[in-house]
């Protein structure tokens, strides 16, 4: 790796330093004004930026440009155009205009639209997002853009996020001015998404139909060792993994992605990467790039990066922890409690706004992380439950309790940690422990939303958080704006007291994995949306439609289109998995069962022929067991075909009904067949199996 990291960092990004050097001063100032304040970008500025961007890109080896956007497929999309422009003399020049920078035109009907676009209504637009820097990848200039239909509906994940950021900034600034902060003009949401992933050997991966088509194993007996020894977490990096991580860091740093921390995770073959905080919009773009580069870099090392939420049964799946906070243009973190949080009115208002938002819109937060993959993980021992609750820790819980009960909260005692050995340094103990079982935990000066699956775009969860907190602040503003001069502190105290009493049911500092908490949450009236089909029904509730339309995050039509898209994605995912399981059993597993059972039977017959007195009971028992498994699985193939037909029929009339059939019929059937196959696999030598086992997949790298 290059030793000159500062020179490497951002070397392929059209960043502020490049803009300052390449653009005329007036154009640079106009562009910065657009980026910082969201003002309209004039065409002459766009033309100037386009020329500078093209010159810089060509200097760095780029021959093409692309409008890079995030449709509702769950992936990114791009269409590449060259810079060449023919001249009269039969030659070409490298050209790029402001119009080409600002607007592109992909086919809107070819991407998921949830009924917003018919096949014959093909026109769509991509629009440059100047708040997210352009970059070079694979000799192409990538221009981050939003994606909308001809009639203006958002067809992507960037547009709603940008709308939510504006809505939250507007309401936060209003509230801060009410609290005497006239110096604040904008408030940004900042995000740092930690990314978990698995690495497996590419040659082994290519022998598994389920990993290729589904990203997860549909059958597979556990290895003799899993994660029970707890020796993989933070363990020494294996040379092959370490080399991969070094190369990945370098690729990320070139694109100004602030990769900071890397380590082994709990499960064998599982790892994590964590970046430094960035503005939400840039963090979302960078996380999409991170996932892409993780996969691409793995290929160079003969590896495959798995981002599915549950690639392997019986060990931890992979999540993505969304660290979220609020920062003013003056550099203040609004979720920083300071040394005396009980006296920090600004902090208490914004803390309470978040608590209220999570309580009021816990269903939307669950929906924002919903998906077929994440359903396998939520509620498992390594992931928070599907019940959304907030962990505040002892000090903040006590602060709010003292406000609710109108009593004085003494200053929290600072404790020095003394570990016992004189050679070890003393350090200050944090005010609260961490709670790994909480879906939404306060961790010092930010909230950590831990329900996201590893393949999830962080756009939707942050959009929902922004919109919900904006609504809380708007309601608080209406209550506080009539406060008498000089009595704001008292008015805030009364508001927080009322809010605590109403919303404290969402606060829980205990173990979220226990059955007792599930029962307690039910008594409190909290949502427990265990599956994606259950959760998505709440997306189109009047309450949620009202929130998202009143803050101009979505139109009603955009909400219903996304509801249909999410249901359709769920159904298609389960259909693909069912078809893959059918093919894998029919073409891979059942022939292996038959071949081994046949060989055992032949050996038993030979033994009996030559040694009549020797018992063949064990062989007969094994053959009977394998034959029984064969019959169950063979019958299961017919059942899969029948349920697939039911699902296809229901998609014609109701995607919600189709999703319910996937949940209630297909998934239990697949689980039953898996148990039978996994039990049989433990009795079959590896030489008979045409695919690698868990032992090989998890411990070969």
C-alpha cells in the first residue's frame, strides 16, 4: 500500500480542492453556495463546472462519464457515454456540456416503478446532485444523480433522502431560533454506517447454486465448530483476509470514503468495516460504493464477499449499524449531552424529539429495514428483535425521570477506571454501558440504529428518521412558540415532562432477546412486526401517509408505488429461493443420497454374501434412513411446485396476498425440507456431495 495516504486520499474525487483550483472564483463561490445552502444552480455555472470536471477527469484517464443513480432495485445503475464529439474534419474532440452534466435520460419503464410508469411510458430523467462529489472509477467519471419519471415522481432512493434532509433542517433551524440560536442556518444529519460481511473462497462459492442465485445457503449441515468458542471476534487477521482489507482500504480512500476500522466479527469468515461520520447523503452514496468495492476487491483475491443478512444457518448473520446524529452549520452536535445534560435545554429538546419520533413511527422504522433477507436475522441472538425500542443508559434515563417527577438531578459522578495493575493507565468510565440487544441505542452523542441488514441501502432508514424527527420538532415548535418572554426554560421543562409521560413506553434498557421483553412490549402496546409482509401493511396506514406527504418526502402515489415494489421484491426473492432449492435438491442432493444409499446397500449385500454370520443391521438402518429422507425430499419437490403456482396466481390480483403465501406456506415448507436435507447430509461422505460443505466454506480462507 502507498505510504503517502494523504496524497492517495480523494485522488479520484472532484472534491473542494480540485474545484477551487479548476473553477473561476465566481463560479466556485456559486457552486459552494448551492452545495451549502441548497440554492438553485444556474446553467452558466453548470457549464463552467462541466468543463472543469471533464478536464480533470480526462487528466486522470477517464474516457467516459455516467450518471450514477440508485433505483428501487437495491443496487446502483449507470449508463456510460464517451466524452468524444465528432468534428467536421473527421476527427473528435473531448467535450462535455453543462446540460450533459445536469441531466441524463435513462429508460424509466425498465426500472421498478410500482405502477407509476407503464411500459410505453419510457422517459425518465437523472438530475445531478452537486452535494455528493463526482468521482472516477474504471476510467469513467461518475456523477451522482437523482432519478425521476417524466411526470416528476421519484423512482430512486436519493430523492426522498434529500427531501427528508431539507425537512429536518427546516424544522431544526426553527426550533433552534426559538431557543435563541440565531447563528444556525442549516442542520445536517450525519451518518456512519458500520458494514458487516462474509468472505468465502471463490472456487467453493462457484459450486453452490444457492450462494450464486440467492446469496445464502438453502441447505447445509453445521460444521463441527461454529462461533461457540468466541475466538474469531477481534482475532488476528488471516494473511489472505488482511491482504484483501489492505487493498479495500486503498480503493476506498481513493474515493474519499473514510474507512477507519476493520476487524473479524463473531462468526467464522465474518468481518466488519466502519467509516467516519459524513453528511447523510454522502454517507449513503459512499456505503453503496463500499459494498460494490467489497465485492470487486474480493474477486482480485480469489474470494467472494457475501452481503446477505443470513448466508449460513446456525451462526450469526450480518447487519449494518447506522450511527445517526445532528450537526449544525456552526459545528455543534445537537445530540451531545455535555457535562450537565439535565441543564442542557437544547440537548433535551432534540433528545426528546428523537424519542417521540421513534415511539410514534416505530412501524416505519421497522419497514425501512424490511426485506426477505433481514427477516432471517431480526430477533436472532446476534440481532435486535423486530420490536423497536430505545436504550438511553442509566444517566439519561435518570435525567428524564427526574424531569418527569419534578425533582433535582445531581451532577453525574465522573468515575476513574482502576483496573488493578499499577502499570495500566487510569481512564474515565463512560456514563453508560452499551446494549447490543437494543435496536436503537444512544451511544454518547449519537443514536445507533442496529436493525439494518447488511445489504440494505442506508437511505430508507435515514429518510424515515429524518422525517419522523422533523415532525416531532414541528409539533414541539407549535407548543413552544407561544411561550412568554423569559419563560422558555420553564416551557421546555413542561413540554419534556408531558412528552416523557406519553412516550416513555418505548424506552427499555434491558435485554431485548428475552421472551419476557416480548411480553412486556406487548403490554406496553409496542409494535412487533416480525416479518416483511406484516410490516409493509403499515406503510400505507393513514398516519404514515400523512407524515410522509405533509413533509413532502413522498406523494401519496409514490408511497403506494414503493409499497408495491417492496412487496414484489419480497415475493420475487422467495420465488427465486424456492426454485433454487428445487433445483439443488433435484440435481445435486437427491442424486448424492441415491448414490451413497446404493453403494451402502451393495456393500451390505456383498458382506452378507461372503460373511453370512456378520450383521448388516447398521447398513440397513442407514439405507432406510436415507431412503426415508429421499422420499420426503422428493415429495417436497412437488409441494414447492404447487406453492409456486399459488404464489404466481395471487400476484395477478394482490401482491400482499402473494407475500403472505410466501411467508405462511413457502418458507415453512423450505425450512422443513432443509431440516430433512441437513440431517441426511451428516450421514453422507463429502465425496458424494457435488457442493462444498459448511466446514469448507467457513474455514478455508
